[in-house]
C-alpha cells in the first residue's frame, strides 16, 4: 500500500512539474508572438528590404500580420495581397504572381537570437502567370538574384533567414505562354505539397499534387493543335 501510494504521489508530482514546464513554454511562445506583433512594421520593412536587395523584380506587399496559434507550435507571418512583377512588366503587362494570402512559418526560438528563420511557405488563392516572349525572355526573371558588390564596412545582416523545406499551394491557377515555342497551358491546382531536401550537390523534392488541366496548346508539324479541359482531378 505504501509503495503504491508513494508511486502515485511521485507520478502526481511529475505531472505537476511537466504541466508547469509546458505552461512556461506556452507563455514564452505567446510572449514571442506578442513581441513579433509589436514589431510588425519592422518586419514588413525587413521583408521589403530583403526582396529589393536580393531579387531583380518588383515584389509588393499589401499587409502583414503575426499568427501565434494557426500553425502551433510554429509562429507564422501572414502576408496579404502579394504582387510580383518583373522589370519589363510595363512592356508585356503579364503579372507573374498575384496572391491573396501567403503564409510563412518561422522558427520561434530563433527570435531570441535576432533571427527569423523561414522554413515553410504556403500560397493561397493565387494566380501564377509565366510569360516567355518571342526572344526567349521570361517574366520569371523577377526572381533572378541581383549581383551586388558590398564594400567592406557596409555589410548589413538581415533579420530574415530563408531556409525553405516545404512549399504548399492551395487554390492556385498556373498559366504559361511560350511565344518562342508556340506552347501554352493552364492548370488549376487544388493542392500541392512539396517537401524539399537540400543535398551537397543540389536538392530533391517529393511532390503531392491535386490538379486539373484547363487548357493545353502546342504546335506540331506547323499545325496549331489545341486540347481543352477540364480534365478530372488527378
């Protein structure tokens, strides 16, 4: 009886300690979320500065919010009304990306060391329109990296640290028109999940896709052939 009673008391103490520990972790987690919310303008400036510094295209952001519970135990940055254009948009008028919502999961504990590590991107309710003109130029050049020479003493460390290992699409329309090869297609992507593994000599990815073909156009033997969908979800 004494041994059984002692085990029960020990078990109760362990559960109390575990409960207190979890409450402390949750309190720190929520505090980090609240802290990030107070830094919303700074994070938005960091995102804008990062995209302008790294990429050749114009990446516009409507608004930004911090979500503490939606992707628990990760924190998330919710970015509203994202528009991506390449430098020649005024010529061809094909916007590369228009998205109502983009979610970026971040590792919460990195905030304690002044680092926002982004490892997961979700794109929702978006249109991706890839355009290649007759000279082979593509509006995908918006994501070409800028070559920048930094003078000694002018180095600046960004708060953001992208390390993407998962990409998710939800309700995304993907279109591509290649004027050079006379090909085009349009897909409706109901869902896509891509898990990315970084390797020493590159990377590989596992993709789970649920999509529908809306349109497929190609040239064959100088005759323009066209097949219309929609196909069944696959």
